C-alpha cells in the first residue's frame, strides 16, 4: 500500500483549511457547537500555535 507524502505545512501549523493531521473528535466538536449556541463567552484552553 503506497504511503501518502505530505509537505510539513500540510501537517503542522495553523490554517483555515483542514490539515492532514486533523483528527475528528465528534464529541468535542458537538459540545463546542452547543456552547456556541448559548451566546456566552467560551474559553478554549490548550497550547498556543
């Protein structure tokens, strides 16, 4: 099976497009979407890019 080859910029960094290393986490995405509907402040904690 051939392996996909990616540029570093396709895997790491900040982008408006999905990057190749993106992992969908449905539970997290759904919770975030629900929080957006509350029209209150949302704090996202994690390492900065």
